[in-house]
C-alpha cells in the first residue's frame, strides 16, 4: 500500500506517517500543496490523504487538477472544516471521502482500507482514449482519428502504459519495469528505438502531436 500524505502540520504529519508505516504502508509526504500535486501526478499511489487547507495550493485545487488530467487515485480529505457544505464541496471536487479533525487513527485506517477495497472492485478499463487516439484493450486495436494503427506487441504495451498515465511524465525506469519487465537498467537504447517507432505511427500523419519528450525526465502523452 503506497500512500501520499499531504499535510503541512509537521507534528500531525509525523504522527500519521509513523502510524501508517506501522500498519504496513509505504508513505511519502509533501508539506505543501504544490509539492503534493507534483508528487501525486508523477507517481502511482494507492491512496492520497490530503489536508484540505494547505500553503501554496489547497486540497480542493489539487484534486480538481488531478481529476481533470484523468488521475482517479482515491482521495481522503482531512480537514477541520466540518460543516455539511464543506464536506459536500470536498466530495464534489473529486474527493472520495472526508474525515474531520480531530479524528482517531483507527477511523482513518478503516476509511483508507475501504477506499482500497472500492478501487479493487472497480471494473477494469477496456478502452483508453487521449484526444482522438483510442485503444481497445479487448480487441487489441488502436485508432487515431478513426484510422487503424498497426502496432507490434511491445509497441502496444508501451502505448498502453503511456495512455494509462496520460498527462503525466512516465520515466524511463517506469517504462523498463512496466513494458519490458526489467528491474534494472540494461544500458541500451531500446526505449528510444521503440518511442521513435511509436511516434512515427501515432503522430507522423496526424495533428497535433501527442507524444512528448520531457528532457531529463521521460515521456508524456498529452492532448494539446
């Protein structure tokens, strides 16, 4: 269980981090909203625990941005704002649950576990879409602007990985692990070769280009 905790109160953050680790979770922590958004958008987490009132960028803005980019990671809000209107605003922003401070850790743990169960029971996606690029995972078909695109099996896995992380940077390490099942760097240009082939197939004859190189970081599939 990989959790991102975004909490600016250092005492509260350390208390929660320690308790979650003792419960078996791997916990990353951000101390302000902007850092939290970057971490949430750049890594795969099982659950996000967000304080609603944060310096830099508040929790509502973080969730709205993530949802707009297609990120569906379950979000549990923590807040001292406990009125009905506050809770409704948090849920309508894209939060999945809302816990009012002060709270017992046992209740937070139970709510996190419920979010994990809910996520596990969701029907797996069978179609992915980024702008006019579409992938049918059941038929193993890819089209752009309605035109079929023929991909080799490895290219299909590469594109699937990029589409599942659309709008976010996918690092070379992530690609090696998720597309090639490598857990080490083979020190070859295998990724560059496949990215070049894929770009030629999905972008060469279409506009705008979707596959971007993020220098020093990786690749990103993004509309516009």
